[in-house]
């Protein structure tokens, strides 16, 4: 009889075949079953026959290939790849979204015997990590040749730089770039002799090679050569489960394709001869819902963040009842997430899948209610998959835990990798019988039901909305404040349905609201909004008089976190109650106000414009989720960015008697802005006589876009503004001068005396300059202006007419990307404001300062090394020409070379014409493009470094020469 703290999966079927051999067996056995549906791609793609599908509810015209059709596409690609020198053992590196081309490339790699290496294109901005990953891939393959496939032309320049020393062939799916072979050229029907030479014999000595990389959170990503058993085990599990995945079933795929969970959710369906449905290249909740409804999808792999997004999207009165299985991965699901799957979306079953890139796989099987998955607050991850084993040991011990006792999970099985590529790791070890095992670092226990329950990670890092938070960093800040350090604050994580995890401060004695708010305000000022704790809780509130400690007197963080989790979930349970009785506008309004007060920790002032509440994206999701739980009503996030007052919005909501009228709810908009705009103190401490830095927003009008800026070491107060015209009736007709007047008024309301420093990014450079000019005209001292990657505006003789669609075609609206989270489209109201900003900048004629006045501001320009946003008007013209040529319905896009290509030269950008050449300096962040200059966590550190060096210099000069002359 097995020890109670050890679990084994069922036997793994014969694993002698390769992935491609099983796929090809399905081609021969099920040639006429639909293999691939891609709802965003043309039915005529590459001239391969597209058959209508009678099972689709509506007549649709998009790509639909049978297994025979898909194999025909793969064979074309295989023959043409081989003709360019690609052979067994060579790495095929792909930077691709979820399209038919990705599927073709994947199976072509396995047929040829290449090492299949999918990499997230987002990583291209991280030079060190990307070079490491490419070199690791070569090391793992021991090959001197590789092929690289890029999904779009905006990646090409960066890939060329990273692979300049490699012998490789480069292939491009969308766009046309010199030195890159178009993917479509490799999809040409090969000559008959080439087809006849295609070898279908498979060599048993060749094995599949799949290389994934672990997260680089604490170190460089580690290369993992994945055994094929990883895929075969999951395919067997799903095929033989109580809700079997059978030939012809419909399986949705919308996950990132460069991680193990995503790979399983697209490879296994093909191994089981199902139909894979691609709802688009990236996750868009509306597209996913439509694809499930139209294609009658039966199985889907989704992460909690996606499920929350889908729950906030209208189903159009039709639940997703065709779904028999939603496989949840990425992070442990909560009862709320399970409820979204079963109740909100209408799926009949859910499955929790736990995995690690190192090859670990455990699953719950399909369950029909949350109570089957979550016992007393603990989430079951089920049992090991076929061929796999799990043991639980106390941390750093080799004595097996007993049933119900928590410990560290150890794993073994044929899917376990044979260590990391090019490096040993002590977490891999062998037992006396030679079996390989791995210490996962995860805390779990085996219940009396012989199922595995995951408690959490042993490591302390808190992941809030995809961003990493180190508790020790927050503790260090609080420990420096005498009035706070006496509480010996401890930072632990608490679960959160939206952000995943949030930090909580535990203190050693009861504190009043004033002290709790002081703790939060200190963290906000010194570290930023990301680090602000969700709550301050005394240890007495958790039922103890003192912190739990070890024999050596150290605080036991694990036990403290367990106490917080119990308390937190109890509080959340009390809050997660639907309002009794009929729901109408007044109940929705009350729910909204209470959710805002709870999230923002403020009392609502009805006379305040709602944008002044300072609700960012994560907060808005939490607030709107609370309203939906309590009332069943989904409100739009644009609600928080209107200039209308809280009272006006409350009145508008209260006046709605039928909840059906909320489906197309549009928040009130003021005719125009007020004299002041929304401002937020991003960091630092305002001090009399010390200049603050005021940053004007880019074209999106978003004040929170600068929250990525790291802390300035000298504790300068840094303010950011939101556009005063955003979500007003005059948002399409504003001018730079009008906006700058409001910014100047706001600055004077914050600091009437100055001196001041200003900054702007992108279109914000124009408003920053005009604001500085108007402050100067009012007799105020402006030390300097930092211009982030845009030259002096010059009004053209005629302004090309831009639209949101044209900007989309130009690549101006890339999706919002967050580590560990699916991509999210930019909201429509921000896109509209971006177009209006284009017109405002094009019409603006800046006025020069008197160069004889020594009090004129200095200007420092920080250029991105890649891209040239000053070509915007030219690109609008090109987009217009493309529409005229291809028609208004064209899906073609312009090359994004203008956004990504290295800049050829750098200079003052024309700003010297405004203040004189001796008053202008500039520098460059070489690896950045226009967006990553601020939005990349790695590169914004360099941007901030240049900003800090500049403002330090200006402040020193002010102290030496306190009053200029002129």
C-alpha cells in the first residue's frame, strides 16, 4: 500500500511514437474532420481549399481546414523549409501570435525534427534575456544553423540585432522587409519532384525537441527541453476522462503559445483529432465569446484573468452552454472564478490544471460545482497525470509528510525535464532506484480524499496584477519611519480575485484609521501606488496577542500569512453578497458608491468630477466586479474618466429603472472641461521651495501611464495630469493652448509659488512646452522641460485626416501588455482621444522664448533609440493611400518599421529654436522605442536615470543662482 503522502497517476500509454507520427495517424484516419478554424483569417489563405462547416450555427466566411487541408499546408512549408537548409536538430524559433501560420510552423518543426522554440515577442525589448535565450536554444540543440519566424515586421530590426552573429534564415509572416523571406513564399505549391521526394518515413532515433523557458523573475530564464510525455500524458488524460476529448470536438485556443499550459491546450487537441478554434491572434473577450457561440466549442483553456474579462462582457442573451470543460491554469482558481465558469458563462464543467515548465502536471478532472474543487478554502489540484508521481515532504526534509500535513511538493515522471539546459540545479535529484525527482518549491498537502491541495509558494514574492513586489522592500521603507517602525510592520500576501495577490500590512498592536492611512500614504509617496497595501491589520484582529515566532525569535511569516488568509477570505465572503430583492438604478448606484469607497478608502464627495477619484485600471476592475456581483449589472470602465461629477453620474444611474437599459450605458459627458484638471501625486514629498516635476499626458490622456517611473532618489514630488478634455463633448476639438492653460491653473493650485519643472512624453511634449510658456508669461519660474521622444511641432500646410481605423492600420494602438497576463486592447475612448490629440498637435504653433531672458527654461530631450513618431503625418498619408488602393474593408496594415527601426541621428529636435541652442541638451535610451521608453519595466529605469540626472542639475543651478536676470 502506498504511503499516504504519495500519489501516482495511471499508466502512460506506449510513448514510442513522436508527436508528428500521432498527428499524421490522425490525418490518415480522420482526413475530413475539421482540424483548424481561424475566425480572423481569410477562407482563401494560401489558396488552400476551404470547406463550409454545417455544424457552425451561422454562415461564416473564414479559414476552415480539414486534417487533409492542414497537412497539405504543413507539407508545403516543410518542403520549402528544407530547401532553405533547415534539417533535423536545428532550432526553429518562433515569435508568433495564434494564427494558422503558427500551427503550420509548429507541426512542420516536429515533422522535420527541429527543436521547436516558441518565444514571447514581448521579450524582444530585454536584450540580456533574449540573447541568453537564443544562445541557450543553440546550446540545447548543438546546431550551427537556425530558422526564425517573426509574426510581424515590427520585430524584424530587433531580431536582426540579436541574431547578427548567427547562421540563420529569417521568415516573416506579415509585412515585407529586406533580408526576410515572406512566409507566403514558403507556402507556394512545390514542384512535383519536390513533393515526390518528401520522406514520410519516420526515424525512431529522432525524438521531439521542445524548448521552453522558465520565468526570469529572480534570474535569467532557464531552458527546459520538454519530453514529449508532457503532451502525451495530457492528451491521454483528456481523452480518457469522464468528459472525454474526442475526434471532432471543438477546442478553443487563445492562450500565450510560448508557455507549457498554452502548448498543452493546442498540441493535445490535435493529438486527439479535435477541431482547434482560434478566435484571433490575441485574447479579446468579445471575439472569444463569439467564437465559442458560433463554433459550439466544447473545451477551452483559460486563465482567471481571462475569465474575469469574459464575465464583464455581454453574452448577448446566450450562455456558452456548449462548453463541457473549461481548463483553468496559470494561478489557482477561486470559488468566484469557478462560479464565473459554471454560472455566468454557462459551462457544464471545470478542470483545474497545475503545471510547471519543468514538466510537472497534476489535474483535478472535470467537476461540476465549486464545492468539488475547493474544500474548506483549499483548492484541489487533483491527482498526477498518467505516468507521474507526487510526494509531500516537510520543507528541507526527506521524511514523508502524513495525510493532511503540508509540505513541499516533489514530482517525478517521464515528463520531467533532465535538468536545465547548460546548468545544474540542486532541486533535481535521483532516488536510490535511479528515478529522477524535482523539488517544486510549492507548498501543498494530500487530503484524506487522496487528492492534492495547493496552498501556495514558499517564496515570498507577491505578484500583484502581474507585477512583482518584494515584502522586504516595503518593510525597509516603513522601518525608517520612527512613528511607524514601532509597530514592527510585517508584509504578507492576501489573495485577490482581480490582482491575484495584494500586500497586507500586519502590525503588532491595534491602530486607528489615522495611523493606518499614514502607513499607506508613506508607501504611496515613497514607492508608488503598486506597493500600497490593501489593508493594515493588527495581530490582535487576527486572534493573537503577538506575532507567531520560531524558537530563535523570528516572525513566522508562513503562519502569519495563513492567519491573514483566513481573516481576508472571511471578510471577502461577507462582502460577496448579492443585494436582495429587485435591482434597479438606485441599487446599482449604491453598490457603485460603496465599492468606490472601499477600494479607494475615501468618502465620496458628490461635487467632485468622477475622474478626480483617481481610479486606475486594476482598481476599476475590482470596483466594477463588486458592482456586478451585487447587482448583476456590468458598467463600462470609461465611467471613471468622465469629467461629470460623481453626483451627476449617480443621478444618471439612479434614473434607470430597468437593468436591461444598462447594456448600452454611456456615462454623462460635460460640454467642456473645468479650469482645473485631474492630477495625481505619483511619488515623492511636496516641499516648499523645492521644485516639483509636473508631467503632462500623452495622446491617450491617461495620468497613470507614468506610474512605471521608479522612485527618484531625492524624493522630488512628481505629479501627473489627466487630459481635461477626455470624455467631454468637446474632446474632439480642443487645442494645445486651451489644455496648457488648464494645466498651468492646476500647477498654480498645487504650488502657487514655484519654481517648477515640466515633462511630457509623445504628444505631451507640446502641452508641457506650452504650459511652461504660459507659466513664464504669468511671471513664474520654470527651471526646465524634459521632452520624451518628440521633436518641435511644426504645423503642416494641410493636415492629413486621421481616424481610429487609420491609426490601427499604422500600429499606433498596440495591445496593453502585462507580465503574466493576457494582452488587452486599448479602450475605445482612449483611442478616440489619441486621434484628437493628433489634430491638436498638428494645429499647434509654439511661441519661442526671448533668448535674451536668462529666466527662460532649459530643455532636455530624451530620445528612444528606435522609431520616429515625428513621421506620424506621413504615415497617415500612407494609410489613406492604402485604403484608397485596397478598399475601406482592408485588413492590411502598414509596416511598423517607422515605430521600430533604429533612428539614424539625434539632435535638439528643433527645440533650440524656442530657447536657444545653449539651453538645449539631449541623450538617448538606445534599446527603447517610443512606447518602451516609458512602458518597459527594464528600459524606464534608464529613462528615469536620465530624468533624475537632469533635474538634479537644474536644482543645483537654481541653488547657486537663485534669481536669474533678464
